C-alpha cells in the first residue's frame, strides 16, 4: 500500500476513550452559518457527510449553545432546546453511514457576544467588554454559573440522544470557559477568580457534570487555547497547567488545542497564506509533553505529508484539517489511495470560508463550488451524470472561470477543449500569485489544471481565438472566458508614443507591474479603488524593490476587504515595516507634468471629506481600478450565430469565486 | 386637521395622510413575508396608519440585495395575510389603511453574496459600498426586469393589495437608469419616450411604470418612491432635473414619495439626528409644484425625518402655511409609537412616544440581519415575542398606555433610580395598576440619557426621558428626587413592597498608567462627578459622562460648561468603544475651538456607527472640524504634558501633548445597593451592565411585567 509507506502515522488508528478513529485527520469544529432558527439543517448533514465519505478520521461539529444568554451570531445552533435532537440524529446518521465517528462541540461564548439576537444581558466572569462586540457583560452571579454548568450537562444529554459519539468542550477561541481561565477577562475575587486553579474551577465543574451525563460510552474532549495573543491573556505555561488539571480529573479522553482569541486575534486562529503552516505547533507540542492524553494540533495543515511529519515529530497525536477538507472533501481518501496529487489544495485565502463567517453568510470555498451547497444533492448528481449526447465544447480562456466551466462540462461527458492565448494557464491569478506571500493563491491554477487533466480536457496554449478559428473547430457550444482588460480613468493623460517620459507613460496598471511590462522606480503612488489584495500586493512588491511607495484610496482604509480575509492587521505590520505610506479618503483627479520641468508626474489629490486638494509629485502611478470585461469575442460569436455562453470577468470583472461558480453553473448545464 | 383628512389615491381612499413607508425589517422568513411581518404591519394599522407600504420585494431573481429581502414570487401569501390583518385591525368602516406592496430591483446596489450571480445594472459602474463591478444589462435582461415588475404588481393586486409602490429611490435599478452617475450606456436606454428630453434617461422608468400600470389597471394605486436629488451634482440628478423627472413620471402614477440620495450618499435618505427633521421639505415643495402643474391629482408624499405630528401637519398646509405635500411618510415615528395616528386623532398628540432619530435599532441594513426595533419601544418588530405591556387596553376609547387597568392584585412598588430603566419600569407598573414610588438620588429624572443628549447632534435623546417622565406623572407615579435610598430602608420595606433597582452605572476601569490601578472587584467609591488626575501627570482626566454633565443645566439654572471644566489647551478624546459618545464629544470640543485628537483602537473612527448610518458622515464631520484622528492605537499612560499612545500593530509609541484627556471607555454597573441588600432584588438597565437606552427600557419594562409573576 502506498499509503502505509508514505503516511504510516497518519493512517494508524487511535483510541480516544471509547472511540477508535481510523486515521489521525480531524475535521475540527468550525462555524458554518448553515443553521436556521437555531437548528441544524439538511445542509449540515450533507456537509459533514461529504467529509465522512471523503475519509476524515473524526468529525467535530460546530458549536452548540448551552444557554439562551449565548447568541453571538445569528445562525448558532441552540443546543439547549430539545427540538435540536432530530437534526442531530440526521447529522450523526449521515456520518455514521460511512463508519466515521462524530463529536459535538458544545459551548457558551460568554462575554464574546452581544445582546442583538438574545435580547438578554451577555454573561461573563467580569464586566469587561469584549474587544469586538464592545458590550459590557453582566458579571455572573454564582447561581448563574450553576445554570451554565447545568446547561452544558443538558446539551451533552441532547447530543447523546442525537447519536453523537463524543463531546468536545470549547474552552478556547470564544468561550465562557476561556473567559474564566484568562486573567484578561476574569477579574473575580470569589472562588472562580484569582489563582489558575480557581479560574479553572468552572471548567472542572463542567467536565464533571458532562461526564456524569454522558457516562463512559461517549468520548469527552477539551479544547484549550495555548496562547491568546492578547495582553494579560493565557499563555502556554498556563495552558499546560490547565491541561494537567484536565487530565487529572480522569474524565477526559483527549485535548484539542488552538491559538488566539476569536474576537481579538482571529487573524492568528484562521491564519491566511501570509502565516507559515504549522505556526501553532508549539502548543500541542508543549501540552503533549506534559500529559499522556491524545492531543490534537491545528494550524494551516495543507497536505498529508505535513500532517505526517507533525505526528512523526511528536508534536501531536491528531491533526485538525479544516480548510483543507473544506476545499477538498476527499482530502483523506486521496491521500489514502495514493492520489494525493489530485487533492484540491486549500489556498488559505479565507475569501469564502472564514471571510463569509464574519459576514453572517453560509460557508463556502473559493475553488470548490460544491462546498456549502452539498444539500443540493440533485444538482451534484446531475452535474456528474453523463449526458446522453456529448457535445464539442470549446472554452476560450484558461483562467479560473474557463477552467471551471471546462471541468464541469467534461465531468458530464462533453468533449472539451480549452484555448488559451498565453503560453500558460491561470489568467490574472497567475499574476497575483507572483507576489511574495501570495504564491499559494496560485494553487487554484494547479488544482484546476490537475482536474482538467483528470477530466480529459484538451488544453491548447498560445492560441488566439477568433470567430473564424472557433468555427473551424466546429463546436456545438463555445464558452467565452476571456477575462478583462485594464481600463484607465478619464483623468489619465493620453500616452504620446513620441515622448517616452510623457505623463501618460508613467501611469501603469497593476497587471502591467505584476507581469513585468512596467518596472516603476523611485517615488510610486498606488491608487486603489478595489480595496483588496491588488494594491497592497503591488505596494509590497515595489517597496521590496526599493521604491518609496504610497497607497492612495478614496476609502476609509487601505485594503478594506483584507479585514474580511483576516489579512488587514498583518498588512499593517508589513506596510509599516516596509515604510509604505497610506493615504485614505483621497481621490486622484488628475495627473500631469511636474512644474519647472522636474521629472515625473504631478498628481492632483482631493481629500473628499474636506474638499482639500494638493499636488503630489511622484515618478510613477500604479492604478488598481475596475477593469473592463473583454467581451468582444462573446459579442462576435453571438452576432455570428454561434451558440455561446460567457463566464467570469468577461461578464463583469470580479473575484475568483465568482468566476468559479459561474464556470461551474454554465459548464454543468451545457 | 390636515393630517387626518382622507387622501384620494387613484380610485382608492386612505383614511388619513400618515404613511408607513417601505423599509427593511429583516422580519422575513427566507425570502417570504412572515407572520412577524403580519404582526408588525397589523400593529400600525391598529394604531391608525393611513397608508402602509410593505417592505420592498425583489421583482426578479437577479436581485437579492440582503439575505431576508422578500422575493415577489414568494410574497403572495404574505401580502394577502397582511391586507386581511390590517383590514381587521382598523377600527370601523372607512378607516382601513391602504396597503401597497413595495417593489424593487436594487441593481448594482444589491449583493451577489446570496444569489452568487452577477449584479445587473445599466452600466458597469461599481457601487461605492461593495466596489463590485456589475454586469451591464443586455436587452433581454432589461426586458426580463420590466416583465418582472409587471408580474410582481399583478401578484400584489391578486393578493388584495390596493396597489404598489415602485422604488425609484436611493437603492434602485430604476434610479440607476435615470442617473448619469450610473447610466453610461450608448444605446436607446439613455433616452426617453413620449417626447420627453432624452437627457432625462426616462425610458426604463417609463417602460416599467407603463407595464405595471397595464398589469394593475387604472383603479389600483401606482406609487413611486423617487430620488429627486442624488446629492452628486457633477453627474447625478439635481433637484431641477428631479422635478422634470417627477413631472414626466406623474403621467402614469398616483403618488410620488420624494426622497434624496444615491450611491455616494446612502445615509442621506434616512439620516440620524445629526440632520434636521424635515430636511427634505424644500425639495418636496419644489417637486410638488412641478407635478401639480402637469397633473394636479397626483399626491406628493413628503419624506425625510418627519417624526413630529406638528411638522407633518405644517407640511400638509396646516397652521395657515401653504401646503408642501399631500401626505407624510412617518415611518420611524410609527416604529417608535405604532399608535401615532390614533393618539393624534384622539387629541393626545402630546402622548406620542417620540422618535429620537437615533437609528440605533430601526436601521437594519446590516449583514447581521438585526430585527427592526426601537430603542424606546422594544416591542416593535417583536410583536409576536413580547407581551403588550398594556394588553387589553382599548385604545379606541382611551388612547395609549395607562387606563388604570389592574393586573392581578395591585402592589406597592419601589423603583430606585430614575434613569430610563427606572422610568420605564415605573411607567409600565403604574399603567398596570400598581402603586409606584420612584426614587432618584440626583435632582432630575432621566439619568445618563440626559447627559448623553448634551453631546453634539444628540439632543433628541432627551425626548425619551421627557416622555417617560410625563407619562409617569400622568399615571400617578410618586416621584422623589434628591433622595438617597439606604440599604436599611430597602430591607425594611421589602416585606410588603416589590423593589426594582435601576441604579445605573459607575465609572469604568482606566487600564492605563498614571491613574488608579485597575480595580479587581469590589465596589469602588462612586465617581465624584468631576475630574481626576494623579501621580505626576499634569493631564486632567475626565470621564465622558462627567464632562457632558457639565453642559447640563443645574437646578439653579446655571451651566458650568465644559470650557470652564477643562483646563486650557489641547484635548485628547480616548475612545475604546467606537460608538456615538466619543464622536459627539470630539465635535462638541472642536466647536468650542478646542484642538482635539481622537484616539481609537480601530482602523476607522466610530466603527459601531455603521449600523446607524453615521459612520462615514461622522468621520467627515470630524475631519471637517479639524479633529486629528489617531487610529489603530491604544492609550498607554498619562505623561506630564500629554498622553502616551501605542500603535497596535507596530508597537510604536508617541506622546500626544494635551492638557486634558476625556475617557469614553465603558462603565461598570453601580450595583452597590443591590449587593448591600442581599443580591436578591431585580435589577434593570445599567445596574446590570451599562449598555444603551434600548436595553435599559427593555429590562425596565420586563421588570415591571414580572411584578405580576411569571408569564404575565
């Protein structure tokens, strides 16, 4: 078996109390926003089932709330209501059908919440407002602490009735137990505050109450935070000590780990591609040295080899792979069967998984159009059902939209050819991935090319398509995915070819810089109307090359949408270190020659809140502005009577996910 | 009274001129109207609304602007139930409000997050908020949307609606076609039909309205909500153009609600209290003049923060002034008090619960899907969840809360603290027949709300305190001010009195060096109501509430004022919260000529203001006032001549020179009396956890209802 040879530890079974897992890959708890009216849905069942079918060793569901005072986000499962049990049963039946164990995570988010949904005071150890929600909580009365403990026991009972194989107590990230453990949030002077032992009292009471409810047939785990990364927060020494206390109860079967506080340092919990894989390994490593219970490690595990190595090095006994299995539900099965190269690698882009959670939207995946839609079973059945009469499909453009359309069409049995003008696939993604720290974005191209190959798509590079060349291929249908072209705002001066140094020639598009067609030097202004990675990427690239860079945006923040992908904080750190200036609330309204014959470009800036204007002399201006759809071929085909569809940026220039879902939608329905 | 005169719309008659306009509620179930919608509108029908416009429904699947946005094809059952419920709720024949279905397509101002489809728009102009490039509509897509409007209108009529209200306002595809900001096409869809100037870009609007009129027939009401000033004169619709557009579209419609705003001014249609009530009335008058000149029968409806019946009456030509409008949209006023119409009709206009124009709970265009509600009337939007505190009161006979209805056995109730929590508790308890004694330590009623109202642009907050105080007095609550309640007294009377503690807040922790070390529990002494400084720092520290309190009139009629309170020199405002308080203080200080620096931990100032629509306006006002904004920074310590702040993501520290620091951090509950009396008496509001008016009123009311036992 190639599996045993390559990943001997990953595929060795392990006992977690009464439960045996067949491999060490855990689909650990994470929010999905699939709940409706406080209940699990068909989508939950279908989502977890897909990962069970894909070989996950253990699935741990998203959290279930133990008390009505806990309702920090709209789509939380209200575990305290007995009406959740049928939904639990639906999930566990679906997962058990594949022989996979599944645990339920139960939790009270404590002060990391607001009263927006509950209309009740938020409960916390002390009256310390959460850094995100900023609502002063009610300092728990002792009888209310007992109510919370009883809530954990109640919900554990619901989970047992619902068919779960184990319970995980969320005591990290966002949790009232975390709140009690941490000096940052626990200022109590009674028996629940002060020393670590007293701060851990709530945890130990909950462990005892839950174990009493579930008996010995179910596993019980505790998820601890190893470093909150906040002032006065829990650090690794405290975490190790708490892990020892947990083990000493004799009631707990495993310890899961995490890093960060969800409402303060989320960017380190669900770290994007800018943070090295394995960054949180020190936590399970330290805990595992102190206790003998199995320990789960997490933190951007992208491929099975990395997981195998962490196990081999003794850092942990199991690895949490969440985003990896969001991107590819068959992550484990592909590793087991020796098809690891077919894995759709997670990009750690955070755009449609993590990024949608904070926006109260259902969890998806930038490159996996099925994620979040698993319950549309009919759709996926038909999307892979072979058509009776295969057609000749020609896709023009090998960016994410075109390749996804090709994959979807080929999976239905159509004969698909992709024609790409460039010598290589990927379109603009290829450019975006050239920038330092953004290389992993390029995995989407690798993943799609792999999938195209597997699906039997013919790829033809270096070929410009036209109506005539397409006709010559006698396609039944053409899918145009020709992307976009840069557009220059009205105020950019015309380029006079006779004057190399004319102002217009000093204004370039971000894609020109990334593709190497332009190499700005000296003082560079980056004007950003997109608010995403384009401007920050090119700014870093140019700063690394020694340019003096200033990013100018009409928005209130440079890189506004980096907040959604948890990249904003670290962009600031890097930008500050690189000396990149950031100018907000400002429009560029003109660009002309500098006065007195000085070289470069004089930009006319307007600070729109105050109307104040100033001139800024720079050597280059890089534009990050909306592009124009390259829809000429689509129009030409339509006018020529060719059956034609269009997908991606040539419809409207947007982000990768829009291209992928559009490619899938069109490709599967040809 | 003009406001109460019937209004003819097409061939139908509204019983009065008070309109409950279309607005987002998040009450829906998936994309259908829900039973919560029904209860919400029914309550306004019961309370005397003249016209009710149901939340806009998307007319085509290409439009899914927010998660709970109704979809017209899923709305028929909801429309029918709402129409029936409103008819049944209205008291008596001929007073049934007209029910119109709001219809819209948000175009490029929508979202692709839920549909996972490209957004449709006249041209590929990205919306300012999302920056997402929309798809320029092809001719077949334009035809599909026009057909969608007609189909939706037909469905609304079939469900019993009196007509439809088509959105051509601030968030609408039709307006996007009318405007040079968003319609940059080069085809026929920049033109106009019927001999109108092509520069007006009327064609899409005309075709939609013609199709809708065709679908609903001549007798049903066709209303539009029209942005007549996009506040973007460089390319948008300006008032003079808006008048031409309104006059042209008046050919087809029965009513035009005049609004303003567009892609660059999303908060301008329904701004908070920083904008004057009735701000739109000049524009309304101009539009009405233009419309009346071509088609006098068309009703022009005024919109724009009109929340007082007097202003509404004046806009309609009351008080011997010329009429500016034929009806008045008073949406927020009826969220604050669903009985607005009934109270005015019964001669009790003074008893209308005021709208504070705070937008804190009623503005719900937010990804978190908050339910529409009101800080002063928490039952709004929760008609099915919350008991009516005055259930059983026949407001047709005696309007409003408080008819001396006895709920079970009347009890003696002591309410300690007359902030809004205590006032609401006393009001509801008294209305339900209890004998209530309300005791306040300070010399006046209203507590911290009156203090907050001293902040710039927040004066209307005080109205809720005024109203609660007046209601308490009307209901016979025994009120004692300047009276401290000792724990011993509570213990003595607790045997035969119910006691509710609404004792408010005390100063919060100051976790920076140079002040007293952070408390780790216990009950520190109550703030003295003044400044403090300690150690070697020369910087005087004020809490936000103490500083604002200096702006309030004392019982002797004097105002100390913050100028007198603060030492001369620059002031730093420290805002770890991001709410309205620090912004209002910084503005107030700047308006007094102070050099002000606002320090906050976030990437923008006032992060929590996104919900009220004041985030961008607040930042603009601060910048225009010359307030220096220091973001992403935390306050570390007080120095001798200034404060030390640290940039959060770089660790770099700087000293900001200042004479005074205003700390806008959160407060702690003042629970000393609760602790001293056995931790057993119910609390409400800030005494539980210092929060906002909404929580204080909600909990004060719940405490009053709980006097009758559980389930009351």
